C-alpha cells in the first residue's frame, strides 16, 4: 500500500460525502522524544488509513503536532491506538468547536525538523521551562488582573478574525517573526502578568519558555488554547471573553465562537470574516473576501488573477509553471503597514 494519497480531490470529496457516519475533528500535540521516524510514519499511515483517519500530522524528533478527522465509529479504536503507544498515551485531545465532515479530505503525515517552525536554537535555552497552564476559569480571572498583559501568539491573519478582548495582536505573518515582535512589545513589561494564548496551545509551549529565558517570571498560557477554552466555557457556563472566529488550518478555515464579526473584506472594506484562497491556483493566496466581492471577482484576489482565471486551462498551466507563487504576506503586509 502506498504511504500517500492516490485519489484526486473530487474523488476524495465524493468518498466523504458517501460515508454513512459522522466525523470528529480534533487536534493534539506533545513535545516528546521520537526516534526511527520513517518507520514510525509508515506504521502510523498504514494503521490510521485503516481507521479512516484524515488530516495533517507533523512528526519530529521533538514530538508530534496533529489536526485530524476521525470516523465517529472508530473514535474509541483511535484512542486505544494512542494509549497503546506510550509517548502518546493519555493525550490531551482538543475536540473542534464545530462539526464538519469535510474539515480534511486526505491523510498527510510529514516528517519535519520541528513540529512548529519557530526558527529558534532550542539548545540556547531550556525549552521545558514553560509558563503556568491556566484553565478557562483561571484564564478569565487572570484577565481581570490590572497587571495582566494578554498576548495573541498567532499570526495576524488568525487574530484578525477573532481574539480575546483587550489582547495585544502582533502583526507578524509567521511565528518566527512574531516571537521577536513580542519581545519588543513586552520590553518594558517584565513586572507584569503575561498571558499567552494560541489555537491549541502548541505555540505557547515554546513562546512561554522563550519569554522566561528572557527574564519574564510571571508567564502564563491558556491550556489547550482557544479550542479547549471554548469547550470549557460551554460546559461550565463561564463568560466567553473571546470574540469572533477561531481560525483553523483545515478546509473550514474558521470556527464561529461568537456572532461578532471583527474584521473587514480586504477588497471593499465591508464587514466580513470569511477567509478564502484565491481561485487562481497559481496564486491561491489567503485573504478575507465578502460574498459580494467573491461574486464580482470570481473569488479572486485581484484583477490580474481574475483575468488569468478566464484563460484556457493550457494558458493557466503555463502561467503557473513560469510565475512564482504568492504567499500570505502579499496581502497581509499592506494591512500590517496600515495598522502600524
């Protein structure tokens, strides 16, 4: 059996559409020493493929970072598999806020140098000296402290559509850039209560250790990130201090936490928090587009891409072959400059 997907997207979508069961979307991570990664990846792919698991998993010698979709009838079998592998046993699983069968369409397991690209030399500081993990109730209470400084450790395109009230929202488009930006922002706040949060908690593990290395003592992080926070506030009837959407890295692109829409269409400026990728596959840049602009622009980010999309498939293929791909900074850098 090949250790990768062999079907095209239409076939994958059709297969999911015909499934007679619902799916559970979840994420998890753990910093733990792993070895024999190629062998482990092969085993994981074969056995998870048999369970019908879809999603994106990064393996590294430093651990695992995963966002996956599991057939509900196989959920217990998945948990048994995790617990049977000692490094993954008793894993803290963050269940998605919203159900969606199509959050992922295929299984991808990749070996990376790190489970989160941070650009840090891990040998230069103690990566295990992390901040205090706070539950949702403790987080809400900590936010009320006059000394609290809440920092969003996600990229600007994530925080733009939803964030905690009063949080500092760094304007970086990569985690690597953001770590340095946050150090600058917090330069005169070493005596404050620092509260860090991200989507599922993994980025705050490294960020909190990095801040403690730089002399910050009262460093705290939201346990399980926004995903687990939302579960807890619902279960415990707590006030929701997060507003808007939680950006997620799957085909949903966001989970609605509150009805607030805190961002704007990048093309016309109207209220919108609908992320999309440019319909021109040679571009495919991420941006926010309202429904009116989506209709007018054929779901493209620019007139140039709209024109290319009108060309024949052969002409489009040639343009994709000879033109470099845009990245998220193409549209978000101007936004950063405007905000600053």
